[in-house]
C-alpha cells in the first residue's frame, strides 16, 4: 500500500474536485464530480447532521448513482450549495432522465461555521453561487487546508481545514479520501503538536512528528462547542466496481478513520458523515477479500486526510483560533 501520485482523492481516475470560498464570510464549499454518474452511498454516525438527498443513497432506492457530491460550510444555509451544482449540471445536459427531463442527483452535507469570525450578514444566501463556482473549478489538483468547505472550519484547539489523501493497494485498486474537518474533538494529542493520526502517516505528509513519547489517552475531553456547532464531513472514493450496499459498508468502515484522527469523534454535538463513491472501473475478482481490504484502506486514508487538512490550514484576518503551523 502506497500513496497515489497526487496523494489526493482525484488519484481515483474519473473524479475531479472543485473548491470555492468567500474569505469575507470565512466559508465555502467543495464539489466532488464524476466524469460520469458514480455509485454512491452514505453512513451518518454523528448526532447533529445536516444533509440533502441522503435518503436516496440507501441500497433499496431507485437511483443508484449520483452526478456529484457536495461538502459545504454554512450550516443549513449551505444546503443551497448542491442546488447551484445541480443547476449547472442540468445546463450541461447531465442528470437522471425522467420523461425527457434531466434531474442531476447531487447529495450534500454541511458543517457549522457561522460563528467563526466571518461576516455572515449577507443579503442573499451565497452558497448556491459558491456551489456553482466550485463545480466550475473542478480539476485533478485542488487546494487543501483553508479552502473550499474547510475555509472556516475549526477543531477543539486549532483551525480545521480541507484534507485529502490516497492509497494504491497491492492489486492496483485506488482509494481516496476528502474531508472537511470541523470537529468538537481534537486532531492533536493533549497540548502537543502531534497528530492522533500519526501511526498511519505516509512520507511525512503532515510533519512526520509521530506520537509524543508520553501522553494520557484516558484524559477526559473538554467540550468547547455547543450542539450543532461542529461536524466533520467526508467522502471516500474508489475505482472498484461496488454495489450500493458494498459502498455503504466502505463508508461505514471509513468512520474508523475519524475515530483514529479525532478525539473524541461521533459525539452528540458532531454531525459526522461519510459519503462513499465508486467509479466502477475495476471489477472485483474476489468480492469478500477485496471489500475487506477496501474498508481498511478507507479508514487509513480518512485518518490521514483529517491530519493533512489541519496541517495545511493557514491564518487569516479575524481568525478565532491559531493554525497548527502557529503552535
């Protein structure tokens, strides 16, 4: 197992990612776009989620594929971002065909960043336009840290951010993760600069510090946010050919990555959610063994992506928290 060429979710061929942000309001959104419709699923483990069109991702529902997935800031206002994406995709002639009408399928999830120091006194909800702009920016390379949905993100001690990572398995299958880190918990061990995700780090991608020589894993956490003020939202993707049920299992396993990288995670105050996406380019030769390996890889990728997002965050005027690089 090794990182992909970019060490981004776009190492999965056929996927692009676009960011758009407004630094005045300290918020933004991120779009994962497939070159063609992709099988998608979701698993929600946090206690305070905010979502759009996640019910249709259940394996027993009619629509099995989506055109794009959206991660956005803005709390409930950010649910407008997928609408902007859907409008732009419809104009491109994409979407589920219903009697000659094209209906783009664009599930999304939001995080809370409304009290992060940005100016939220907007006259018109900005997220629909941000979604449209993020789609227009979709490419193989994209910014991490204080970008897209991670622009105004925060954690217990330091600014959060947008993170991504990838691995290529020994059989050639690629797995990638994309995450906006805005957690109640901390990505850092105690009062140190060391990341909880350190045991899974590859090529010193978030500083190479490892774990501290001494720390107390039993220390009770301090709750620095209120209900609805957090949420870490993520996408795990692969080029394997998965059913929606298999993709759901991969999303479920990927939550282990959040638990490894954030302490605590999946709290009543977080809306922790993982989407899964599968392009279907690589058929499974051994479904049981390969889905087993995909779940393991997904958790490793997501833990690393969390740390990379925090590591890449950069300071901006009006910030209420330091960045990791400031510690």
